[in-house]
C-alpha cells in the first residue's frame, strides 16, 4: 500500500514538474514572440525611414532641377526683353515725343 501511495505521490510530483516546465516554456515562447514582434516592428520602421529619406532626396533633386529650369527660363525672357528694349529704345522715344507733340 505504501508503495502505491509513494508511486502516486511520485507521479503527482512528475505531473507538477511537467506542468511547471510547460508553463515555463509557454512564458518563454510568449516573451520570444514579443521580442520578435518588437524586432520586426523596428526593422519595418527603419526601412520606412530609409525609404522616406531616399524619396526626400529625390524630391529635393527634382525641386532643384525645376527651380533651375524656371530661373533659366525667366533669365532668357528678361534677356529678350532687354534686347528688345535696346533695339527699339530710340524708335519708342521718337514715337512718344512725336505723339506728345502732335496732341
């Protein structure tokens, strides 16, 4: 009878140990999952930040190119206006004077 009780107690102790081991493994697995989630989140955020930085650089480059094109366009227009003014200055002054005198 004592052997049976002792075996029952041993089996109970083994069952408790298995339960504790399973609980411990589950807790470790949950921690591992949380660590993995955190790591993946950090990796995704870092990749997103890098991608945003690359896009910003490209956009700045496009904006700079567009700005330079606009500056050149208006410099060309200004140069044409200056050239037109120089070519026609005497004729315009003469027209203004003759129209003013004629009135």
